[in-house]
C-alpha cells in the first residue's frame, strides 16, 4: 500500500484578511499543512485594518471591468451561510461632484463614477441613475428624506447590490473556519526575518526555508506567505528587496458616533453612502447603534528612523487614544453634515487611524519575491481589499500554482506594474502625502460638536 503523499508545509505570516483567506484557500484545495502566525497576542489584532466595526462591500463599483466582476463574485460568497450573516446588503449610494454645463457641454464630473456605473449592467446589476440632487433625495422613501441634506452639486447612482460587513466578526468567523478545516493559528509570534537556504538552488536563487521569530524560535516551511499588511514595508526595509519601494503604510482617518435607540430606528434602513469626489463615506448603524464614517484619501505617513512609514496605532506608546489629525475631524464632520445634517451635530464618540498598505497603482501585491524562491507576498490592500475577503485567498493559491490569469499576474506583480488600472479613485490628482504631526492631532474636546 502506497503511503499518502506528504503535505506541503505552508506558513502564513499575518492573520488579517489576506492571511486567513489564503489559509482557507489552501486548506480547501487540500494537500497542504497550513499554519498562520501573527504578531498580536490577541486575535483578531486590535490594531489591524481588518479589525474594525464595518467595511464597505461594493458590488461592481469599480472603473476596472475586471475588478467590478471580481467584486460581484465576492458578494455571492458573502451571501453564503458560512459567513454567519456578517454581510448586510443595504445597497450603496455612490455620489460625486456633478458635471458642469459650459456652453451647452457637460464637463468635469468624476470619471471613476461614470466608468463604475457603466460596468454594472453587464454584470446584471440594475443601478438607479441619480443625475441631479433632487433625484438623489427623491430616491429615498418620504419618511427618510427629513434625515438627508439637499445634496447640492452632487449626482450619482444607487446600487441595490452590496452594502457592508461586520469586519471584526467576519475575521473571527474566518479564523474559526481555518481551525475547523485543520489549520493552525498562533498568536504573539512576531517574525524577525526569513530563514534562507545556505546555498542557491539550480536557478541561482536562495530558497525560503521558514521564518525566525523575535523569540529566537525557527519555524520551518516549504512555502512562506507574507500577509503582514501595513507592517510589511517596515519588516522588509531594504530597497533592493522591492517591498518598501512599492508599498507604503498610510493612516486613514475614521470616526464613530453613538446613536440613541430612536435614531437607530430612523437610520437603519439607509444604505452605505460613498462620495467618491471627497472619499468620504458612512454606514448605517451597526448592531450596537454605532455609525462609522471615514475618508478614503491619501492619509498620513509615520516615518521611522529609516524613513519608512510604519503604523502608529492604539498599541503604540503615546497613541493609545487613537486620535486623528484635527483637520480630518473637521473634514469628517463637514462630510457628515453634507449628507445627514442632524448627525453632523452630534459628538464623535471615538476616532482611529486605520492603516492602509498602499501602492502607486492602487493594486495589491500578490507575487513571488523575484530573488527568493518559496517566498510569496500577499498584501497591499490599498483600502479596498476587505470586500474580497471570501475570495482573495483563491488568487494567492492561483499565483502559487501558476494558474493566475496573465492580466492579474501583471496587475499584482512586483515588477512591470501598470500605473492605473481603475482600482482606486484616489489616483487622479494625487498630492504628496503629509507626515503625521503629533501636535496637530485632535483632542477629546475636538470630538465634541461646537456651533461656533
């Protein structure tokens, strides 16, 4: 009798959405012994981008037809019972600055919104065009209109598919699935480097043999997958390695508001609202009656002594309050008053910096490190990866197996990446990111509403 084939030992570093989704994909494929480790002592990590109240699940709302299709496929997975109702299909109101009519010709507007809307019908989604502010208001039931602004200068569309997910709970559900399928998850295991073969292989490359932990322990593996999110550039700072020159950690401002039970009743039936001109967005209240709002923008940098931006989170000494720049508090409130005027007059109950892993194109990095075999990177979410949590690991597996499509292979590679693929609306007119200034952070008093 033949012995069963030996399983390939896969070590995944990082227990966020890239890491957990990758673990699920390899386990479901079979033939792999999968272990996930994370620096955090408690999982889901309290300071990870994925450990959040909620995340937008857009369905088809991309300028890229490929990503539009992929996002609709991801929504189909979110609807499955295994995700335990963490996905809420509220629909999404997508708005932007209206085109201006000059000499009878429409000019301006948001090209990303136009392209995204055009991608919906081929995917079987019937969006509702809302070309004027009056159309936006009229789209809502009469009893909800009193909650809304007049949307002056805005146009857009309503997408009935998509909505939001309970982010932290979804990660916990994913982790439980990993364990149920025979995977292993280890907390409090911070890496100190990659263990390489002493000699190059036949291709002239060193081979990743595992990782070394800060504790000194060596964890061996046949394949190492790095899914360390915004911490990735700081872990691999050498420019020659190719990560710190491609990816950058940026802190994005988030605030939340606690609603009363009566306010929850009024707001719960509303959709996610996303203003792609400003990047401002807000959610319906979550099960605890909290409304989250944020700005998907350039964010701020927190350079270390090597000049590499690294996350400054609630676990960073001196940053426990989670405060964001004062100017972002003002921008968040202005955006809120421009959509839900009454909520704009409530105190913010808290803030945080959510640390993206950004790339110049707005695309992810899912590729083998060019100079080291058996070392695969899956990171660079750029603020729009969470919606793909149920499916993103399948693309990592395809990259490992060599079956990823040529289009996606190039899109997510270390080298020869396109500048703009329609992944992220922030690409147009980007300015230089600002460095986070501690003295410019808001205080608890700044979170209170003031009529002055």
